[in-house]
């Protein structure tokens, strides 16, 4: 009798579980993964770092009641760092009506690849549930690098103008193929700053090369960018890695804050900056000079530097002296030397000279250089040479004429003198 009671109790406890395995009100009719019909007999391929679309078709069973609090959940087990899942909001299923819901599962980049996982699709309410299971084959992409970490100094990305920003980038290979000659670039396009380095090679996590001591991840050498002394504000910093012969590129963006310094109006009133010419002509391959003069009306000495920007694509520049100190109530000059490239395009070119004093921006001067084409200059020189040669020949001819005229005049004068002498003689 006691045994029969125990058996009855166990049956009653197990009854809800058994009933919960099915539902009389709804059923799942089909499941697709990225457009491929999943069945108990096949395995569906998905890639790491992609989002898999799980489409579930289901229907309410005719002749039964509507169910108001139904939900569908899809999930994959076996990921080391958490659950991979998605679920719908609560909805109603009516008898004899077919439905479709779409769930999305983000396959992590670092999920162990070349391995089968179980996809669970569960439809349930507060009383019943229906569950289906399918096999997913998770594979790595053929080429797939990712940034593991980027270390900056200063770490706050708050840099003073004129100071250095350092960065070290660590990259991991999560792809199927070993990657070589990985070019890593740090740049601030708005400031025209860029620097690059290389990682020689990275083997794969899933298929390491046992015959070599290769690493699946590596850090770059320390890269450095010097902030311009006239920079001030927030700029976009881009970390970029190109690989697979440049066909693959990954990017990551940060914001760097550059604390620029500008002199106060009171300081500005004590300084006078002037330039001798704001526009000059220049020939290809030749140079010109701009003189910039300073007057210090203050009570302390001021140190000046010049930054030349905007000429890099068509000319070369240098500043002499590189640093100038002007005493109180004193003056001084600095010179900007500009040499046009041999292939500089003809026409007007604008560039900027930033005047800095004690790491503070004093003034920005816009200068212009009008580049003339060498061939036109040569033609002009040739024309001038021909004109000059003509003048020289004309001068020689004129000189000869003057010499001949002088000789004639001299001969005539000598003849008159002889006549006068003959008339003065007496013969007896």
C-alpha cells in the first residue's frame, strides 16, 4: 500500500513536466537559419562575428483556445563568457492561424570555432512549452583580425599642444588564415598627423603552426604623434590595421583632446607682427623668402617660433632662425624660406604661418605664392635673351658708326688746319 502511494506521488510530480513538453494550442512548423531550413538531420553553417537570423514558423492548433501570453526564445549553449540568446515579446496565438517570428543571435568573435553547437528554439507560455533542437557548425572567417587592446599615454587622451601622444596596439588573429605584414596606422586626419608600424605575422587560434613559434596575437612597437603647437580642441584619432595585401581593413576611433594655448588680449596688445610681402612670384624648383618682423612692447622678453602649414604638397619650407628671442622694447626678424617643387602646379598657392610665443598662438598669417611653369619661364627668358642680344648688336653698330663719324670729323678738322697754315706763309 505504501509503495502504491509513493508511486502515485511520483507520477503526480512528474505529470506537469511531461505535459510541459508539448502544447495542445500551438506547434512549431519550421525553423530557418540564415535562410537555410534546419532539420534534425542536417547541420547549418554560421560564422563568428556575424548575426544569425533565426526564422520560426508556427501555428495555432485549430479547434483549441487562443493563448495570450506566448513567447519564443532561441539560444545557444556552450559559450564560455555568457549566453547567446534572443527572445520575442509576449504575443497571442489564435487557433488555425499561422505566424512567423525572427530572432537574431550575435555569434561572438572569440567563440570556439570549427565546432558543433546546439541551437535551442523554445515556444512557451505559463503552462506549456514546445522545444526544438538543431545543430549549428560555427566557423571562423577566412580573414579576421580584431583589436584586443589599445594602450595610450597619456591614458586620458588629454594632450597639451606641442606634446607627444604614444600608443601601443595589440591585435589578435581570429581568422582561418595566417596573416603577414600587418600594417598598423595611428592618425589624426584633421591635423594631418599619421604614423605607421608593422606586425610581421600572426598565426590562427584554431589552426596554429606547430612547426613555428608564431603567436596568435601581438603588440605593435610604440607609436607616437606630436600634437601641433597651434592645435586646440577635440579631434578624431583613428587606429587602423590593413592586412591580406591591403584588401582587409579594420578601424577603431577615439577622441583626443588637445589643450591649445592662445595669448591673452593684453599680451597681444604688447606684440606686433608684420610680414614684408603677403604674395610673391616663384618659379618651379626655385625659392623665395618672406621676412616676418616682431616688436615686443612688453616688459619681459618673448620667444617666438614659426610653424608653416599647407605647403607640403607643392613646396618645401624652412624657418631661420628656428627660435627668436626679442627683448623688452626690442625688435627682431625671422625668415620663411620656400622652395617650389620641380613639378609644382602653376597658379596661386595659399599657406599659413602660425606665430607662436612661449607655446601660445599669437597670430596666423596667410601667405600666397604664385607658381609659374618652367616652360613658360624658359620661354620668357629666351625672349628676353633674344631682346638683349638685339640690343647688344645695335649698340655695337651704333658704336662703329660713332667711331667712323669721329674719324671723319677728325680728318675734316685736320684738312682745315692745313689750309690755314698754307695761307699764313709768305714767299719772297
